[in-house]
C-alpha cells in the first residue's frame, strides 16, 4: 500500500512539475532568455494569495485571480522594463541572465524584509482528507492535479490550434522570419511572459494551498521547471510537460529506496543521463 | 587593530575565490552558479583531514584542491554535447546537491551543526592563530594563487580561452580542442576556490553548510562582475568594495535584524543595474587606449605586401591536374535531412597549389558538402582523404592538424580580442596551450611566443593590417575583419584552405584586394584552396577549375568560363525556367 500511496504522491508532484516546466519552457523557447526571476513570480503569487486571504479575509477564489494578476503583472514588467532594455542594448545572454539573477536576489530579499521568514498559509479553502482504499490525499491535492493538468492541456491546445499560438511557435523557431513577416516581437514576448508567468502564478497558488508561502518558496519549483525544460528538449513544450511529469514521478518512486533529501539528486541524475544519451532532450529536435 | 586585519583577510580570501571564478566567467564566458560549493569542498577537506588525521594544513589544502579540481572537470564535461546554458543548469544543480549533502550526510559533515574546533594552520611549529599572524600566510597563498592565474591568463592557453568565449566553433576551426580547455580551466578554477575555502576553515576554525549557500555563490558572481570580468585586478576591486560595504553595514544602528536581507537587496540591485549601465564592470577588460604593438626590425608599418607592387615570384605555376597526386580527395559524400537529400554522392579532387571553385545556385548543397568535408557535420556516407590518408569524420580541430582549415562566410573574427591576438591564437601546436607545460617549460613557451609574435605580424603585413594590430577586431570594418580572418587562417599553417564566400558583402575596392590576396597566398604561400563562391566574376578571375553543384549533385567540372557558357548550367544557376 505504501507503493500505491507513493504513486498517488508521484502523480500530484508530477502534475505540479509538468505545469512548472511548461511555464518556463514557453518563455525560454520563445525568447531564449534564461529568465531567473521566474522564481520571484512564483513567490509573489504565493504571498499574494496567502496575504489576501489571511490579512484582508478575501475569498480564496478571489485571491486566486488576484495572485494570477500579480504574477502576470510582475512577469510582464520584468520583460517590458528590464529585458527589453537589455535587448535594445544588444546585451548578451549571459548579461541578461545576470541581470535577472540580480533582480531575483533583490526581490526575494525584499519579501524576506517585508514579511520575515515566517511561513504564511492560505485561509478559506475547504481542506479535507479523502481516501481511496488505503490511499490518502487532500482536496488540495485533487485541485493541484486537476488544475495543473488542465492548464498544461489548454496551453498545448492553444499553441497547436489557435492563430496566436502558431505565431508564438513561429517566433520561437525562427526569429528572423517572424520579423520579416512584420510581427511585433516585443508584443509576442509580452504575451509569452503573460502566459508563462500567469500559469506559474496558478502553480504558486496551488503550492500555497497545499503547503505555505515563504520567501524562498520559488527556488525549488523554479529549479524543477528549468530542469524539465532542458530534460524535455528546448524546442518542445510537450517535452517540458512530459519531463516535468517524469521528474515528479521519479522523485516519489525514488523515495522507496532513497531518503527524501535526495530528490534533487534524482532530478539531476536523470538530466545527466538523458543528456549523455540524447543531448537534444526527450522530445527535442536536433537543431537549435 | 585585529578588526582591520580581519577585514583585510576576508578581502584577500574572497579575492582568491573571485579570481578563480573570473577564470571561468571572464575568460571562457561561462557562468558557474555553484562556486561557493567548490570552496566548501576545500573547507570540508581541510577540516576533516586536520581534525581526524591531524595532518598539516597543506595536506588538507592539497587534497581539497585535487578533489575540487576533479569535480570541476566533471562539471564541464556535459559541454561536450550541449550548449553553455546547460552549464548554468548543471552548476545550479551541483550547488543544490552538494549543499543538501553537507546538510544531510551527518556522519561526514556533522550536518547543519557544522564542524567546530578546526585547528589553526601551522608550519614548523609556528601557529597562524591570530588575524595578525594569519595575514602573512594568507598574503603568500594569495600571491601564489594570483601568480598562477596571471600565468594562465596571459599565456597561449588564456588566449584560447578568450577565443572560446568569443566564438567556440571558430576556435575549433583553428585546431583547438575546446572541450579540453574548458575542462582544464574548470578544474583549475575549482581547485583555486578550494584553496580559499581551506584557508577560511583554518582561519575561522568553524564551518557549516550555511557558509556555502547559493547566496554566497551569487555574492561571488556579483564581485566578479563589479570588479570587471576578464580583468586581472577586477577580483581584488570587486572583493574589496563588496566586503567593505558588508562591513560598513554592520555599523548602521539597529541593522542587525535586517542586515542579511538588506545586504541581499543591495547586491541584487548592484548586479541588475550594473548589467544595464556598466556591464564591463569597474575595471574593463580592455582599456580605452590602444595596445601599442612594437614592431620588430624588418617589418615596416606601412601597407603590407597585398597592396605592394612586388609581384609573384617565379614559382611553378598551378598544376595541370591529372598527372599529379591530389592533396585532398572527397569521395562520394552524402547527406540527407529527413527525406531531403542535401548532398548526393559528391566527389572532388584538389591538387596542390590549385585554387578550385565550388559553385552552384543557392541551396544546392555547397555549404553542406563544405561542412562535411571539414568536420563540422557528420556525413551519411563517403570519405575524405588528405594526401591519401582517410580523415572522414574527424573532429574539426583534428582536421587542422591534418592540414585542413576553413574560413567562415560570416567571418567570425574574435571581436573582443585584438587583431594581433586573433592571429596569434591560430598558431599551431603551442607548448603554452598545455596547462602543465606552461608552468614546467617557461623558456620554451617564451621562445615560441616570440616566434608567434613575429609570424603574426608578418601575416598582418601580408594582408595590410599591421597598423591595426593593437585594435580590437570588433572595432574594424567588415572588409578589414575579412582580412583579419584570412591572416588568422594563414597562421594555422595549414596547406589546404577552405574559403567560404570570402568576398561576400564587400565593396569593389575591398573585393579586388581580397581577390589579389587569395591569388597571392595560393602562389607565394603555396596553399591549396577550395573556394565556395557566389560571385561568378570572382570565380572566373581566380579559378582554373570549378565544380558545379545543383540539388546536391556535382553536375559538371571544368573551366568556369566553359561551365557558364553551357546553357543548361546557366539555366540552373540563374534559375531561368
């Protein structure tokens, strides 16, 4: 029964990582910016949800939309005010990465300064423990699996079927061509940051629902999201989701033999092996 | 007074750490997010060896150095197969994994409680147990580390590192095994960071995982960037300023409760704004002044031979082909992308000192054939022979040692290096590119460097750029950069040169100069040249024999004028339906 419980836990973590993976993936694939401040978007969204329900007594559904809005606003601002300026200056990828690293470091510390390191929880969600035979899980877990998988599915559908989704994919595949077609690259980037940040905000809300908000809460989900992107293959958003899912399952199945502290090593080990065998990633294509 | 010494000690310790990261970040242009952990490896090695085994601190330091160097080398290995961004991923992962290990492997590291009671460093009964006594030891160790870094930076090895930073593919095309350079510099960087870590362990006498967090890694990165990447003195500047600020913050009244957060905010903002307003840091890599290049006797700093009237000497003219052995032979190379056959069974022969053309319409497979022949792309079938020896599938850097080098259509000079360094870096088989011989045979390295210097200036004279030797290649005009690229190619001393559209995007004057130069090097430098070219006038002027390619196949060979007179080929070339 322990195995069944771990499989369920695996499914929960896997859904969460799949969502985390595509949020950074769509940004990286399209803009090729190593958006390190993505972790801050997560933290800000989580705090927004927690503080609005506890301090202002907002309904948790309302808080959900507020944290979504906060994530989108922050992600888009970073692109519009920081990355765009760096792009116009012709900054290298490394320069942009460092700048993003600086912003994330400062931002995390500001949150620590404002709200201290005490964890904040989200109030008002009907938290209940459910059981399926001997396997236990909570309503928060159900929400996490359902909403994560739904979000991933909708994003993939949007990118495949909608006109704008195709535009985004075109920009990611061939910037020059997209520019020659007269597309406003800055606008496309902004939309991509809105989608990626918004969905990471959703992930942050689900995370806070299940756990608590704290200043460095974004680091680990962010680590998993970019690990999933490189594992899945930079070009393939579906690959990011698949890789996130595999990382989540592996982490929990790994716990049968390894203590929980080693979950990063499992992720890292998988990435290392896959890159040795297939450097372009699980579903990645060779070029790019 | 001890407090002043203490700050000085911290600055020097960080300066070593920052210099070690500078080797990677500044010179190779790769970001390591786990540098704190390298110093952690050094610190734990020092602590465990001195406490459990009671050995001298130098033993612990050496073990830490070796261990950390091995780990560093392993971390650089994935760059064999993937792009540099992956190194960010792997170093972040490395940072998190080792930090986690320090926290959880209580049997070894005593977990988050840390290891107290590390004995002070000691030599010949002298114990370096107070800041004042420790300071001289640290200064000596610091000087050694900086001397090592300096030797590496200003050597042929360091020059290759910069070339890798500027353009890794172009470096490989010059015969540099870039992976081994990366692995070695990661190892050296990790090792030096471990030295700093082991000194810290003995000085503070207590270590815990929290001294080696990702925040510390970021802190070191900020120091590198603030001081100035790829500047030898930058690390001291960066470490001094940031440690100074850190210590000054302690004196802000009531600051103790929020000092850590305030520090983080401060560093983060410095990093962010620095990238926007002064990405080169306080001390930039290149000062504004031009580097003066002193000219050895016999070289005149006027326009070089390319423009001089001295004409070609009476050397045996280009061969008449068939009665000679080909110096390079391509047999039936093929390549498919998906269903598309980009190159189908293409064969050609190059004879010594000939200029041979490869022409054809856009997308005919010229570039693919070119890339397969010089090792930048795997072929599906076929073979390449240099002087009858099979070289099929060799890595580009190995092909250079076989005598085959290439140029790039998009030029690819090393923009952030001087013109002189662009040419010097291309010189073959350098003792000073071996990290060990660099230290063991300083005389040989210096002798070779003098030769390189002279050879490089001669090539610059040949292309007529002697007066620009000290300028950054990126500051030159497009035409001049093409000339730099030709001088760089010649400096490889390869007898077979592949030129990829050397005259693309040139104005008429520069065009003639380059055409003239190509003739000149074929005859005077006795080079065999394969020329991929779009401009038919150029081909007609330079080439006796050309291969005509279309849709992946070689359709015809012969004199360019005759080829172009063939109405069928002209139709293919000009796309007249």
